[in-house]
C-alpha cells in the first residue's frame, strides 16, 4: 500500500474522489497528508472529516517560493510519501521540488493537452469555437502542464452551452479518471521513465492511454 499526499488550493472535489477510492479499496494506497497553500480551502475540511493529517503552507510565511516548496518537501519526506497528487493546486511548483519527487508527481489539468496549458482553459476553448473540451492526467515535469500524458477524457461543447455547462461536464469526467490513474500507479502498473509514461511495461502514446491516434 503506497502513501499518497494530495496538494490542493480549493474545494477539493478531486481530493474527495481520491479519499473515497482509497476507502473503498479501489486505490491500493492511503492518503497520509493533504497540503494546501490557502488557509480557507474547503478541501482541508474534507481531509479533517476523513481523519487525514493536513497542513497549510502560506507563501507569505517564507522568503520565496523555493523556501516554501522546500518546507513542503521536507514535510512530505517526513511522511514517507510515495506519490504526490496535485488536485487543483494553484501554485507552480519550483524545479527543485519537482526534481526531489521526480517520477512520482501527478497532475490533472482541465484541457486536452497540449491544447490550453495554464489558466482559463474553458473560456479559451469556447472562444476558439472548439467542439470538444476535456481533462488530462499527466506526470509533472519542469514545464508547466508539459509532462507525459497518462489519460484524457473528452466532452462535447454544444452551441448553446454556457461556461458552467462545460465545466460540470469536465468535472464529472475528472472524478472518474483521476482515481483510476492513481490506482494504476499504486498497483505498480504506471511508471514514468525517460520522460514518457509507461503502463504495463508499454510506452503510452503521446496523448495517453486509449488516444484516438
């Protein structure tokens, strides 16, 4: 059973999906720490209600981003974390942190990467007239939203959709695919080697498992 840390900044809906999957045995792992960079993040309450140790690291308490990430890294090392899961963590990780936990950081991003890295992905997709949007689970490297893709889920964008319609459609997919990918890692099926994602000892395509290519 692996030890998992989840980094959050907000509501924590993906965190809750991971908590549920661990409790039900769908993930062969235990969430041993929840970290937030925002004191008011509702996800901290979710962690507390589940009996999970949680801590807040606020940027103003540290000299710079690197000092903050070092403190977080020391805490995760103390907890003997095997996997770091970013679940709506709205802060770019520093390179030393990424290198410290190389090959074992996962993120979920609300777009079909490599399309729309960064923020405002829903608005950008709709303003571009896209007919579909989606979400991507990927390993984290030094390039923002640039790591190897593991799995994507697509949703349609209809002509009469509002922004919230697409967001809710994507969120429903996130709650399904993120626990699945974490379970692959926990079972030793998913690995990150030489800048690529491997599943069951096979290199995944550039767009991840079950891509259209």
